[in-house]
């Protein structure tokens, strides 16, 4: 497992990717249509400009959801071995949850959880 294996990996990745692209261009017939180039959002036709500004609250809400969703993943390994752990691990996970709660409280006070 030296540099030769890395070179083989890179070459095979390039060949596989290029092969898939070439194969799709050969097998699939392109049917150009002006409707295919239009912006599409949830089945609703776009009226006016497509480049409009969105409220930053949507992004904050999504980022907070992702943060707490990822942090929840860290609880699963702990829950699997919870019976085998000692009291110190319980205290550590309670501190972890308290810090998460403080983050949620901060986001709530700043208004990041208010849906606009």
C-alpha cells in the first residue's frame, strides 16, 4: 500500500467518472426545450425575476436545525453503551445537553427560531 495504490485509485476514479459521462452522452438523446432551462421551485411556475433575496431567517432556522441534528447523532453511541458507563459519563452527557440547551435558548432569544 504505497504510492502505486494511490495512483491506481486516482486513475480508476477519473476513468470511471469520464466513462459514466461519455456513456450518458452516447445513450441518452438530448431534446432541447426552452422550458427545461427555466427555474423551477416546488411545481410553481416562476413569475418575474428568479434572483430575489430571501429572508435570512430561513437560513438561520436551517442552520440551527442542522447543528442540533448533528449534535443529536452524538447521543446515539452514548445511549447504546449507557448501561456500561459509570456515573461520570452521565454527568458528562448532562453537561453536553445543558450546553445544547443554552445554545437553543440563545437562538430563541435572538429570534432565530421565529418563522417569518
